[in-house]
C-alpha cells in the first residue's frame, strides 16, 4: 500500500505481532507513520510505514449472532410422526 492511499478513520489489514488483524487509523503520528487501534484487542498500535498495511477492510468482521437452538419435539410431534409412518399409537398413560 502507498502512503497516499491511507486515510484517517479507515480500517486496514495490518500485520501486528505476527498476525494480520484489522486496524483503524486514528491519526497521523508526529514521528512519521500513523497511530492506530487494533480492532480485535482495542490496543493502540503504531504503523511506521504504509508497507505494514495489506489492504483496506470495508467492514470489520464480527462474529455472526448465534442462532436459537431448535426446540425438542413435543409429544404431539412424536405421535404425528408415528401416525405418518403408519405405526399404531397406543395409550401409555
């Protein structure tokens, strides 16, 4: 990536501590490069050159919401399944 391509407030994939993670550029550093925040750990990082940035991330990845677990079958569901299979249903109560 080139220095001219980097925008303040943008989210980019960057190699931090050996892992490629999304970082949000917060400001230009007075010492060169940019100040950024690792969006996974919320820790401040310093990007010294544009070469550390891999590509722009349009939307930060977030885990998908967990789906509700299916409800267990009711007695009526079980009886309907037995009837559908053609088996006789007796009274057990």
